C-alpha cells in the first residue's frame, strides 16, 4: 500500500522515513519539509500529537460549531474506548509477525529478519504467500479475520465513538456567515496572475463568434465571452467594464481561491465575490440568473471540509477546493484552470430534466497542457476548441492569403476559366530555397540598415510618454496608431523575406500594432486577389468574418509584414469599436525583447487536402511543418 504526502502528493519511500510524520487527526503521512517542520521537533512528538495543516484549520473552523462533539471525543479518549492498539499479532502463510497500525509496518517473527520493519506487501512475499494481496492473506492471530476487515471494523467503531449522544444543532446563517468571513481573513499569499486578452478568462477558449463575442474590460483588460460572463445584452464593446471595475476604489477578491483579478461576480453574501470558474466547479453554488450570471448563491452551503483542503497547485489553505474526479487530490478551480488541468462540462438529461456536471482531473490522471480549454460534452457530441477550429461554420480570425509565399503562375492566355479558389482558401506555394540571412531590423522611413545597438541608441534619446488611461477602446486604438512607429520596424527575416521587429521591449499583454487596411466584402476580396495575382503583386488579406475582409495590399500599414510561427510571441484579436465595426489588433503573447522578430499563428484551416498544404519555415521546436 503506497502512502503519499498530504500536501505535495509525492509517494513515500522507505529510504526517507526520517523526513515524514503522520497526522494524529486524519492519519495521513506528511512530508516534513512541506509543513516547514524542522527535524529538531521530532523528539517533541513523543509527548505531543502532530496535526497536519488541514486538521489545524478544521479545528479552528469546522469543529468550533460542535463543542459537545469535542467534549464527547475527549471523554472517550480518557476512557480508552476507541484507542487504536499499538501492535497487533498477525499471521500469513504460517509465519507470525507484529503489525504496528500507527506505522502501517510489520516486524517478522521468523527468526531471520530481526527487528526490521517491513511493508505489508514485502512481508507477504517474504512469507511465501502466492496470493499477492495482503488485504486477504494477512490475518489477525486468534480470530483469523483478514487484516483489512479488522481495519474497517476499527475505523467504524472509531467513527461511532466520535458521534455525540445528542445531535448538534446547526448554527444559524448569521453565525455561519460570520465564521466564514473570519476564516477568510486568515493570512495567505495572494496569487498574482497575468490575465491575457488572447483567451476567455472563464472557459479559456481563443475563438469567438458573432453571437458570442469576446469582450475586454477597458480598465483591468480581462477578456471574457459574453455568455461566459453574463453580458449577452452588451452592445457597446468600446467602453465596457466588468462588474468588479464598476467600483474601482474597492478591491474585489474571490472568496473561493487566492488568485487575484479575473472574471469576478458578486455573491448573495455581502461583501464576498467569486470567480465564475470557481462557482461553476462548486456543486452547491449556482447563479440566480443565467442571463446575467449573478449573484452567486449557496456559498454558505459549501461543506466546511472543502475550505480546509490544501491546493496542490498554490500549496495554500484559502477558499474552497474542488476534488479530482479520479483521486483525492484537491485544488482551486482557477488554479487548476491556469495550470492547464483538464476540465470538462457534462450536460446530461435525466428524467426529462437537464443536469450539468463539472468534471476535472489532476496532473496525474490527465497531463496538463497550457492550451487546455473547457471541454463541453453533450448528448450530441463533445466540443472543444480543436473541433471548433476545424468547423467551417465557426472559423476564427485567420490571415487568409499572402503572395509573399510565391506560387508558379500559369500563362495568362490559359487563365480564361473562372478561378476555383477564393480569398479565404490556402493554395500550394512553391518556395525557392535561399541561404538564410541574419534578421536585421531597420528604420521605417528608408532603406538604411541599422544594427541593434543603433536601435537602442535611437530609443535611448526618445522621450517616453507616461501610460495613458482611456475611456473607450477607440481612444486606445488612436493612441496605438500614433505610437506604432516607436514600437515596431521592419527588416530582413530568417523566416521569410521581410518581417516585423520590436524596436523596444514589449511586455506581455501590451497591444503592439493594429493590422490596418481597407475593409471590403468577401466577393470584392476574391476579385481583388485574382487581379493582384495577375499583376504579380503581393497580396495581404485578413478575414474578419465570413462577410468582411481587410485588404492591406495598397492601403495597409507595416503590420502586414508580420510572419507566421508555430511558436509565436504575438496573437491577433478582432475587437469591436461599435457601430458594427471591428478592428484587428496584434497583442504580445510573451515578453518581447527589442530586436526580436514579431510573429503570430496564421491559423489556416487544418483540414485542407494535402495538395493545398502550405509549408512552414519558422523552424520552431514545435513546428507543424505546414501552416494548415
């Protein structure tokens, strides 16, 4: 039987017995270093009991409502009614031994092993038993009942002895609220998270659709789907603020996890707020309105035992943890989501009623992936970001065509028939193999080349403006257009031809440049692309929706030069500025250093036939070899 640490979940090895200690409350082994338990305190354990952090928190929070229960337990201990025996005589295949319940180890009495303590499975093999199951082969001497059955009997008797003679009256809502507020004021380390506008802060999907847009708070820069946050009726995306930012003077924090910021909603227990994700993964919590997704109800119905669990991700006791569907690993819902744990939403129908079940898995049962999203499972099938990316009905923002990837043009006289390709489709591109050149960034205004040191000198003497605050997204875009020459320049790329480069350090989440051009209808874009191809002209088309395409070929800016990479440092976001008008903005996905080439994933359709595959030249470690 394998033991694992109740805090870090590492399996206990016999070689490091000196660094482990057993909790006298929950009987779980704990790594001494995890609880900051110095080895000098081991001698004190002979005269006192050790309790893990969960039990300590439980004594201060859960059991404080049951004074009678504590008194009953103390009296039973004094009378010795449910005291666990120090040792038990056992036998296996005719070989006797002494079993120590507190250590879960056995000393063999065969005469050759001495006083060495062994695990039950090892001792079973030593006795020559062929059962290979100590739970049934190892028996208590005298009664000859299996050791496992004896353990269950002792546990049941122990549990009965802890039940008070009279049922404890449940405290009132006012008392429970006060105890919860007091418990949440215990000191803890807030987890500062970087919330990106690349994906929804609730479901973590990158895609959005005309009926369910990703909207961004102009104050805290939190990105959420309209349906995920309960903002379906929002029409003005340019000045939208989240619920927490409506009162910027008051700092809002989630009462179920230590993660700061995020998609917060008020609860019915003032002044507590909660992450939408945390509320989703608590069965006792629900929202009063599905349309507005607020307020969150049932915070006081959450079992107090979940408030004293240690999160395996942040290693803290604060808020309420959810449990892995396969084991007893506990974690905060937002901590697990940001760590890439697999999280699923099961929509079921039972007895004519629709039911929703949240399922999550720890890192052991499902490998974490930073790109994991909330998977939705319905009777009609399973939906994830990958399946939606492959759906022709729900295609997201993609760079749809560029003639920088040269193709072999057919003769003009043979090109009389209608072009079967559209502007939204990739074609086969034949590249000429050229010797790689070192990427050199240079000024926008002329063909003069500058080294990186020259760029740094130019930036050193530049007067840096203080960060501005904007009341609308349109003002933010206007400021972005004025300052784009301070951020980016173009130069020779190692990936392909010309590329876009950073002129200064760009922090993660900062808007880099707007992809500008002329917005035209889809049919017009198809005609223009055919004309550009016939003239041997570079073609830059970016699809905003199924009906609108941005043509940056003649009326575009420097952003059109950005190259594709399978490991990009930027991503594209289509943002609404009101009046059914949308703009394309490139945002830094990571911290970008001055002189680095800016790239993003073109997100070409991955279901294209092999004859339409476009080779990728990014040479990233995770390169897919093809853009589609």
